[in-house]
C-alpha cells in the first residue's frame, strides 16, 4: 500500500498532536514546552496569515503589470532595488508572505535580481523586527547590520541573476495538485 505525501503529512501531524496531548497528561516537560510553543506559533499564524493573504490577493489584482515592469523589470535601474527593499521592509509575516508576493512580482514581469533582493530583504529589514532589534541591541548595531547587509544582498542578487540568465533558467510553472 502506497501512502501519498499529503496523507503522510496528516499522519505525522496526528502523531505530533497525540505526543503533545500525552505530554500534557503525563506532565512531560519537553512535550509541554513543545505544545506551548506550537500553540503560540499557530496563534500568530492564524492572526497574521489571513489578512496578509488578502493583501497579497489585492496586490496581485491591483498592481498593474506595466507598473511592476517599470519599477522591477528589465528596464528598471538601481531605484528598482530601493523599491524592492522598501517593499520588503513593509512586508509583515516574514517569508510566509514574502514568497507569495515574490511569485506575484515574477508573474508581473519583475527581474530575478529584484525578486531575490525583495525576498532576502524581507527577512533582513522588516520594520517591526528592526525596531525591536534596535531597542534590544542598540540603534548603532541595527544601522551597521543593515548598511553592511543591504549592499551585499543587492550585489549577490545581481550576481545570481546573471548566473541564472547565463544558464537560461526559467522558473517552473505551477502544476495542479493531483487529488
């Protein structure tokens, strides 16, 4: 009997939830801690993801292809990287949101380097994270980290784009999920 990957994932999740339940019953501290962490993470995701995906849907519908091509496409200049970083700084939800937005950018004609700059910067310069970091580690540390990291992100993105174009790489089209 062959089990599909989707069914296997449900089985793993069920086993995890059973482990958490037994841990709470037997007061097994590592399991209780895992359960509490899972609860906090799941609660955050339930609060963040639905509004974020609504905004992603609106972005996909409202952002015109011509505007994306102008600011993020083949004819975009260095300001496109600034736009990518600014868009990334305002992205809430981390990579859970950054990847769907990057997909929308790609399908509207954004260059690989702009997309990679956006994805990398989304985990690097999120405004809430940077404010918290500055409060804990100091504004000087945060400023140095950002000012050192962003040029490396842009340079790396340009290098990877050139490599991908030389290889004639194309992002695969999404296949429909077999049920």
